[in-house]
C-alpha cells in the first residue's frame, strides 16, 4: 500500500503541471480575448482559394 | 433597377458596377478594387456585404495632426527605428470579415508588419514600420477601407485601463487546484472507519492537505482578509469580515486537530468555499469590454487641431492650444474650444451640447462654443478660452458632481451584520451549554458553529444572482456598469427622460412641409436647386423629393449665400430657399411668425416651410403608460424649443411635467432639485447635453443608436431600439433582490442542518464536506434558474 504515497505525489505533481500551464496561459494573455482566436483560425485554409480566384480575374 | 451595394449593402441604383457587382458609390468600388487587387475577396465571402459605406469619406487633411510628433508620442506605445506599436479603437468592427480584413493589412501595405484584432474590445493592435508607412498614412488606410479609428483626447488612458484582472484568475486557479487535490486526499478520511489498512498513510494525507491549504489561505483568500481589515478599521463590519473569521477559525481548528492527531480538520470545506466565492466574484465582475462607462468630455474632443500661424497650417495637440490662437475648422470637424468667428459661413450643429435639432447659423464675430460641429465650409476662429476652461468643461467640473455615486452600501452588508450577531449569539449559547454539560466539547462545538454558519452562502447568492441578471440584461441590449447599478435601480421612484435622441430617433430625421401645396413643376424646380447644394438641410429636401420621380431641369442662375440660403433661376421661376430672415431680406412677406426650418419662395411669393421632425420611437407611448401604472413619476427635459409640445402631450399624457429649452446646467439642477426633495432619480438621456444630469442622477442610462458611437459617462448603456422596453428591463433588474431573498431562505435551511450537527459538537469533516458543495452548487444553479425564468417571463413582446 505504501506505493500509494509515490502515486499520490506523482498525481499532485501532474496536477501542479496543469496549474502552472494555467498560470502561464493567464500571464501570456490568452485569457484576455476569448472570441477572436476562434474566428481567426477559420481564415488560413481558404486563402489559397482566393489567390486562385484572383488569378482567374486577371486572366 | 434596385440593387444592393456589394460592399456595404446600401440600396443603390445600377449605375456603378464591376462585372456583376454593383456599388452605391465610387468609394465602395475603390475599396473593392483595392481588396481584389490584393487577393482579399474572402472578405466578401465570410459575411454578405460586410463593408461600411464609404459615402461622405474623410478629407485627407483631416489626419494632418498625426504628423505632429507630440501626438504620435501619445498614441504610439512602443517605438524602435523600424518598428512601432499602436492600438486603435475601431468601433466599426462587427463581423468575421472585419477581423479577416484587419488582420491582413500587411497584404495591402507591406509597411504594416503585423496586426491583431480584439473583437470584443473592438481594438486593433498594429505593428508597423514607420520608415515605410507613417502613422498618418496608416490611419488614412484604415479610414479608407471603412475602419476609421476613434482617436480622442481621453482615450489613451482608457485603453490602458482595460486590462483583465489577472490576479483574480491566478487566485481562482490556485484555489481550484488546491481544492480539488485536498478533496481527493480527504476521501480516505471520510471512509476511514471501513477501510482498515491506511493508518500509516493517514498522517501523510493530512500533512499534504495542510501543505496544499496554505496557498489558499495566504494567496487566494487574501482579498477577503484585506477587505475585512480595511472595513474594521473604518468601524464598518462588511460581509467579508465574518467570512474572513470563518476561514481563520476553520484553518486554526484544522491545524489544531492535525497536530494533536484528533482529526483531519475541515481544510476541504475551507478551500472549497474560497474557490466558489472567488468564482462568484469573477462572475459578477465580468464587464462589457467594448463599452466605457467613464468617458468624460475629453473623449469627445479630437486629439489634434489645425492652427494657423502666419497663414500656415500647423498641427498641434489640443491640450497645447492657448488663448488667441487661430484655428482652422473644416467641414464636419468639431469646434475644440470656445472661440470667436473670423469668417462667415459657420453653421454649427450643437445637437451634442444642447440637444437642439437644427444647425445654427453663426455670424462673423460671434462666439462659438466647444462641442459644436461645423456643418458648413471651413471656418477660422480665434480661441477665447482653452479646452480646459470652456463652457462644456466647466459643466463637467461642477461641484454638484463631486460626489461618489450610490454611496449607500449594498443591502447585503447590513444583512451580514445581523447574520454575524445571530451567529455569535448561537456560538455563545452553545459554548455556555457545553460548559455546563461537558466542558470538553466547548471548543469543538463553538468552532463548528463558526465553520458551518459562514455567510459565504449569502455572498455566493449575491454575486451569482447579480452576475446572472447583468448578463440577461445584456442580452436585451442594456449594459450595466456593475451590480450596484441594479441595487440603485431598486430604489428609483422618478424617471426623467430627455427628448431628442432618447424618445426620438436621431437617425430618422424627416421633413414635414407646411404651406401652399406645390405643383409638380414647382417641386421639380426646388428639387433641382437643392440638389446643387451640399447644405445638410438642402440634402434633406432633396431626399424628400427624390421618391417623386421629378424631371431634371436646367438651372439658369444660382447664387449660394453661405449659411443663409440659395437664390436660383430655374424653369422660368425665381426660387428662394433659406431661413425666414433670408427671405425677408429679399423682400418676401412671411405672414406668420418666423419658425425654424427652411422657407421656400417662388416668384417672390412665400409658398411654405419645411420643418424638421424627429420621429418618435415606436412603443414609447405604451412604455410611458406602463411606467405610470407602476407608480413612477415621469418628467421630460428637452434642450429643444417647445414646438412639439402638443405631440408630446398626446404621446406622454398631459400630467407629465415638461421643461423645454434646458441647457445642460438646467438639466443638472433639475435632477438636483428632485433629489433634494427626496426622490431617487433615473435619468434616460443621450449626448453630452445630458452628461451632467446622467452623472448626477442615481441611475443614469445613456441611450445610443449605434453602440460604437460615444456615450457620455453613465451607469448603463441602452440601445435605442430597446428604449420602448424600458419598463420591462427595470422590472427585471429589480427582480434581482427577490431572487436573492428566495435563495437566501434556502441557504438558511442548510445552515440550520449544519447548526444541528455543530451545536451537538458532532460536526464530522464528512458532514461539512457534504454540506458545503451541496449548498454552494444548489445556490449557484438555483440563482441561474430563477434569473433565467424571470428573464423569459419578461421577454418583451413584439410590438406591432
């Protein structure tokens, strides 16, 4: 049963890792804008299409 | 054929087009071409017709002041040789396409290195290379594509202030981490009687718990201790005092139990409560990022002005303007200081300052006041008083306004006082009882009472309920500054309305013609003459006739008298259009008393007058009626002349006190008078002319038709379309207290159960650990449920 001690220490450390990740994300400003990133990720893929359509107009 | 502009969606004809796309104006077409050239037509795919109309675009000199180094230093946050950071407030941001376009600025101009938008704050942060694109060019580019930044004197400080409270999030994170781990480690303790073989590990668990609870006590709960301490120093027992006491007692007793090996303590309950209360506070404090409730006059004034020094135009920051300097004010620019006119042609729109509808002609040599907007051609003025001492600023600094609003503390605080007294009485009675029966139980029983009956349920109820109510009001487009506004609204008995822009709709101006009926030829002649003029009233007349399909005519002779009127010959008629005095000066007899409006004379005969009417919002009459039934006193204050008094009486009823021609100071004094007579006043207004009254009133609601327009300092911002639902919204805001009382009754029940165990000195950690989350979670969900169901019940019915 004493192996539980090690397991619990490991579990607290893992949880602590998540806590540090959370604190880091707050510090780096990720909690400041909770809307725009969800919009921003929609853009990149379609950019190539618009380039094609641009060349179509030119041709 | 009727089309819609491909760029901005304005209805237009089919004269301007590219391939199959139609545009309302060349401005929109140019923006489209620019985006097309740079391969950014995705802008039009993401949202249909996303643009802002490019009509009436800026004059390029408008941003000349951005060349001034002093102003640049104010705006630019960080600067290297080839890199500068700047943040702009772009109120036009409204859709996905906006984000796309603004974040791809570097494709249009390579001088832009990087741009990032914040949708909810409507901000853009731009990193640019000042050697390739100047700040002025950058602003011009933004303005060209339809996102003209709002650059105002007071805004820079405001942008800096809007920072998310990171400390609060850190505290929640730490408390949540410790709470969940302590809860898990306490689990064996709850079941300790049935599981035999954990004896050795027990002490390991409890010491680890103790270690984990220290950051909760020292860091997460810090705010409660500080607030309680400052309260006590001012001899004021606020709600945080009993909470801080409960946290300390719980921690102390737990430490005692752990070190004497008599138990495992209540560290799980303690950290859980701290966690829930922090979440509650955060929930309540969620603010509306894109609004500012604290704007003062500085937010309304431009950052820079054009000064004439020996005939040359120089750009200066507004704050450096001194007396006797000559300013150049272009069309649609604001008069930035009280000044004397040097040139003719001033047509000043004071609607912002006084609420008066129509622009006023000001003759050469007269004084113009800061806050007016020049509608005519460019004028020159000499500054009489610098900004800081102008008429409108003085109003702001009025001693009547030097008072903190809603200073009466929340009703929760007295409640928590009663609660504390009752709590201490129970603790003392319990202590005395056990002293007689079994002195060994005194300490456990008394501490248990203090642990169980912490008023945190009261705090949770209040924070979550007000948070919910604020959110629901936000859904109905009423944005409150904070929860104390809701409590202040509870006490309101008098409601004061402004007329222009509040009861009427600012954007919906219409002309009403009074006089001899015009024949089609006459109308056509007037239409053709007014079409030539850029005067805003002429344009309104043009719009008035534009639906009648009038024939185009050749104008033989036209003479514009700036700020007065127009004399023209058209279709063998001599046409005079202008103010009453202008017509009289040309020898035309006007039979009735001269009114404000545009007079029309054809062949030396006065035909009639066009009057400006602001249309009243739909449903206003009904809303006033409901408010009267609910027992509110209604008052009306208007900066306008009493021309519409009869209409107002039919809409509002004859029993309402109405005051006309009120200047901002009169309005302020009127509110002050009501308050000294013991009334609690809610003021509904818009514009700078109501600013003093809004600030003075107990609750000031600023009405705006476009949330991106500037609203004066206020307690709440209401969108124009929702004014007619004011009654429902106020009723709902007042429900908050009802909900709190209901839930508080429930939490008393939990407390009674807890007390039952505590006074018998039988509060096991398990009971505490069960009671605490059950009560917290049920309180939070009940609060959400009740505020939601009330909001549903009050959903405004569609008006016909």
